[in-house]
């Protein structure tokens, strides 16, 4: 309907396929352990001139700290990297390009779907969102919407780092945004990353189940 006027933001849907009619872009770092990078997919027939300048203003300290198990310490470096990368249009860094070239995307997609399915088996009966598993999507997280406000602090104290999405909505005049406030307060975006296995999902589910 909208053709080239439409820009589809797939920052939480890395594996979503472009339709050849509109502009699509995704985010590599939300799905993989890389400091920057994204893919831009234009409508069919449109050629994009290469961006000559690579991004060199980044840090990988947050990724290293996470690998070492120091997630809290790594979060400060993560925020630094967010500022460093900025909003200028550049090519992805050479380190991101090399790391992505070694990934098995099929295995990544399979693991994420498997982890999602395990969590849905646990929480489908509690989840206020009606989720379908009968599609070819590859999830970023398992969005568990509770009836009551989620206790993130309790989870963080147990080293379970589940983010709060769209927290800025709570600082606004929320009179006309009751659904948005509910999503921010009550939703737990549970990780289904490819670095986790079935036993990790079961361990996570048993901790989260205490809040249901």
C-alpha cells in the first residue's frame, strides 16, 4: 500500500524478511554480541551507494565483561558504547563484520525458537498476551505480561537481568496511556538468546514463576 514511503523498523526482528517494496532495517547488536551494525534493505530496483566511512568510535568492553560474567559492570560500558556510536550514518565496524561472518544464522534462529517454546510451555497459562507459535518469526525475547506489576528489583537481586521497556512513559502524563503503562509495569521481556540452553530456560522459568 505505502511502497517506498514506508520505513519498517525491524530493530527487534532481525530475521524479518523485507518485502521488496518498502525500506527495512534491523539491528545486529540487539541479537548478537557485536558493538554496532545494522542491515538496510531497500525496495527492489533501488541501489544504495556504499558508505565509505566505517564506524570506529565504539567499545567492546561491555561484551567482554558480559562474557566474563560481570553483567552489572558491563552495563556501564554498554551505556558508553551507546553514546559513542551516535546517530551518524556509517558502515558497520570491521570487528562486527568479521564476527557476523562466522555466525550460523540457521542455528541461532532454531535456538531462539526452542528457548521461546520452553518458556511458553511454562507461562502460556499466565501470559496476558495471546502469543502464537504457528509462524516463522524468530523472537528477540519472550514477552511475559503479568496481571500485576512485575518486581524487577527482586529479579535483579537474583542476577536475573530482565529489562524494563519504555520506562519513559511513566514520566509523562499517563492519563490517556493506560495500556502503555500496563505494558511497562507488568511485562517481563525474558531472554531467549542463542547463548542459552534448555536448562537455562528451565532455571529462569522457576525463578520467574514465583511472580506469576
